[in-house]
C-alpha cells in the first residue's frame, strides 16, 4: 500500500532536496533576520523585547508540530507496520527536542523583561516542559533499547501518551489563568497581530522550517545508510 | 542609530542572547549531523570495499539505494 514510501524511492530525492535547501537557505535567513531585527517595529508595550518572538514562536510551533507528526506516524506504524515510519520518527525526534528546548529558553529570556521573572510554574510553561520530557524519553528508547520491535512499541506508547499534552499546551492559556498571553495568531478567525509583525514572523518560520527539513533529511539519510550498511552482504 | 540597534533600547541583552543561543544551537546541531552522516558514508564505503568483486556487483545490481550512496559518496570524497 505504501510502497512509494520505500527508501529506494525516497533516497534519490533526499540529495536533491538537501541541495535545494542549501541553495536558498542563506538568502531567506538574511531576509528573515533583516525583518526581525531591523525592519519590524517595536511593540507599543514590550518595546524591542518583542523581537524575541521571531525566534520563540517558530521554535514552539515546530516543537509541537514535530511531536504531532511523530504521534501520527506512530499510530500509522501500529496499524500498517511500515518500517520506514520508524526511521522517519527517529530522525524527527531530535529536531523536535531542539526546538522545544529553544522555545523554553527563549521564552524564559522573553519572560524576564516582560513579566519580571525567568520562570513560573504556569500552565503553558509547565506543559511545554512536559513536552520536552516526553521528547527526552522518546529519544532515550532509541538509545537504551536494542530490539527494534520493542523500541517501536515503547516509543509509540510514549508518543501516544505524550500527545495528550498537545491540546493542553494549545488551550492552557484559555483554560487557566496564565502569565503567558493567549494566541495572537489564529487559523480560523482574525489574528490580533499587526501585519508588520506577522510578515517577519512568517519569514522566520520559513527559515526554521527549512532548517528543520535540512536536519531531518540529513538524519534520515544517515538512517538509510546505517541500515544499508548492515544489510550490504545480504543484498 | 547603531547604538540603538545594539542596545535595543535596553532589551539588547535579552534579544541578542535569544538570537545567539538559537543560532549557536542550530549551527552545532547542523555540523554534528553532517559529521555523523559523513562518518556513516565512509564506514559504508569501507564495508563495500571488504566485499569480493562478485558480491559488490551483486549488491549494487540489487539495490538502487546502494548505487545512489556510492554515487553521492564518490562526489563528496
């Protein structure tokens, strides 16, 4: 059913995609940084501290998106037993952990000048910390366990249990009174962020997405080579 | 103007530290990932060289991925 997802079909694409991302990445990074650090206006309340948003928000979004994707692929892997999803998840998890950590650290750096504290045990911050631990344990299964079947089972359970935390992160600012502000950008309904700030944010999101894709492709390529190296004599 | 850009009207420490931490983390992860990939490519090539000519040809014939890895690794090295 998912034959087109086999490594033989995907592998030739990987090198092309890596080259393509490498060719456009630097240009988009320069545009993004110019907007984020120079062209976008300071906030009327937070002043220039608002510029931290351009690294904090994309990091948090990618951290959440990676875990959602891991959960989705884990469920598919449970049903259809597609080994390739296991390698994809293994390659995505470190990227998700990196961006979740960056969201927490940059959030802390944003919190100090705006809230007057580096950290508070508020619902949004605590649930993001929980997400970081879910990533940590998820990656740990690949390091500690040796049998692939067991790794798939344990990591999938962690992913599915961890996915309960995702709506908590999203709606924590609505369900509880938190220091963290509610979402300014909405997929449905009007966003409360000005276009002069939304545009740099979207460009920086693109930069982060391209970087995440680049790291994913390199890690996935490493996984394929590792497997092919193991099976070289059997081919 | 440049001074304002650096100090960010008093928020420079937080803004530059945020961007700096993100930049350094991303650069470190990029080079670490690249190094691991190269290591595996080299180990793969070394493994391929241990095969007899017949085994090597058979392996290459049966796997598109092996052909691709060999082609891209040859370009890299």
